[in-house]
C-alpha cells in the first residue's frame, strides 16, 4: 500500500466515526430565526413591563407576569418548531435520516440539562426570585448546548460556553439579567446561526 | 520492533476498517446501521463481521426486537486496542515518508 492509500484510510475512518456518531444536519438558519423570535419576545415583554409594571424590569405582578411567561413559552415553542422543520429539510437534502440513533442521542443529551433547568427555573419563579431566572435559563441552555455538541457539529459548544458565561454574569448581577438574556438568546443566536449557515449550508 | 508489525492484516480492508471505526465511537451498531453506513451488501458485510468475530475483535449478539431478529455488534477490548495500534502505525508510516 502506498502513502496515499494510508491517508485515504485515515480520512475514511474519520468520516465514518463522524457520520455514525454525530447528527450534523442542524440548520444554521433556524438559529437566526430563533434569535429573531427571542428579540421580538423580549421587546414585547419590555414594552409591557415599562408601560404596565411601573417601569422596573424585575417587579412583575399579575397579568403582566403571566403575559411575559406566555410570550416566553411562545418564543421557545416557535424556535423548537422552526428548528425541527428546517432541520428536517436539511436532513432530507443530505440524505440523512431525521430520526435515527444519532439524532435521538443528540436530542436526549440536549434535553436532560434543558428540562432540569426548566423545572428549576419554575421552582425559582414560584419562590418569587424572579431576578435569578434570566441567568439560570442562560446557564442551563448553555450546558445543554455543550452536552449536545458531542453528538452534533462540535462548534455548538462555543455557543454553549458563551451562554454559560452570560448566565453567570446575570446571576451575579440580576439587574442586567434582561439585557444579558437579550444578548444570549437573541443576538448570539443570530450571530451564531448566520456563522453556521455560511460555514456549512452555503457552498 | 519495526512499525510494520503493528500494521494489522485484518484491518487491511475498507469494510473491516469501517466496521471497527464505527464501533470505536458507538457502543453498539446493528447490522442495518453498518450496512447503510458502509454501503456494503449483506453477504459482503456478513463475511467481514465473521472474520472480525473470529479473532475476537468484535462481539456479536443476536436478539429479538418484537418478532424481528436483530444482530448487534460491539467492539471488544482486544479489538479496540488492536485498532488503536493499527491507527498509530498508520500515522507513523505517513509521518515517516
């Protein structure tokens, strides 16, 4: 065997290891859209709180609080639906199955930190410590991304690290929680999604 | 010891090398998953898995999922160690020339 054959062997090994263990059809565009939803949601919440909740961002009460929660839920739901739709489309184009071992593993590892974080946030909200939720959402979402990155495009972990850092800052100074949330879920998603889109989708 | 001795004859085939690559990063893989990833025919894949099983590089488990028979494969400790040695030998060969 020649040197070239050995090199071919090595690249074939790498390719198979990636293909068999990682789900790589995640759509960058869905990240951009998720960021836009987050920004719109944040704008609505901001407007509500400024006009109806005495102008402070951390004192929620009554219907303003519940409307903000509903907006948050809508943002999460819309992002998930968009993500699933665009990823299905991309997987079809790549001839990759949408529901196979690699995507199941990806989802499982993404959802564990996310669901735990979601429950924890609800407990914290229930205790009236509203200021902490922005940071906690960022931290757990970041952990979910880092954990998922092993089963998908490895670059996702960098987004995860950024979210964790933003979350820690937000926990330390809850006063900036809202704005850090806007940066993390809004702006970072758009920047990151666009970067992924141009790196992997546009060729 | 020369490097050549670490090049494993058993891995000197695309399909067998492929099977081991997949089993290095996955706890298990079943027959169909290997078939799809490697683009091999049933008979071809079966003969290569048999060869690897015979030298105890992979473990074969037959079970039933519902009523369908399912064969799943995993790499043994020996298989993983041999594969690593093989890769290292490949890398050395490439770096040397």
